[in-house]
């Protein structure tokens, strides 16, 4: 079953060669399935725990997302996808910041501290 946010075959053909392939210990589960799970969470905005079962355990997707972020894999993927589409990519970032109800009426104060060093003759 293909999901709404799943990679197309073209996108997968661009991304697959960029993925780390150093087998250590237990063989990795299907990279495409895990990537689709990661993209589902990122695109839907849902918590990792709400990842549909068809993508496997949410911990696998989360751990791989974090590991690949630290290794710079996501930067390489973004560069390759951008190049594959001739730089014709549009992205929109939507961020929501919520304040706890008790913080809404807190008096806001700002304190400036100036450090000065006296110059010697």
C-alpha cells in the first residue's frame, strides 16, 4: 500500500545511491520503507509515536533520522534532489509556537548588563 507522502520511484532512484551502506551487525530494514516513514512524520507534523505500522517501528525511523542528521546524509540528499529537479524546488516551513496559558499574562521585563573594561595607559 502506497501512502500519501511516500517517495516516487524517480525520487527513490535519486536518493538510494546516497544512503550509507556500511553493513554493521544486524542488516538494516528496508531503507525506502524507513525513509517513507520519516517523510510521513516530517510532512504530517505528527509525533513519531503516531507513525503508521506500515512504516515499521517508530523507533527505527527516529533513530535513523537522528543518525543520518549527525552524519550529514540529509544534506547530501537535499543537494541531489535539488540537482535532479534542476534546482526547481519550493519549500515552505510552517512553525507554530504556543505559550502555556499561565505564561500569557506574565509581566515582561528586560535586563541589560553592560560589561566594561577600563583601558590602561
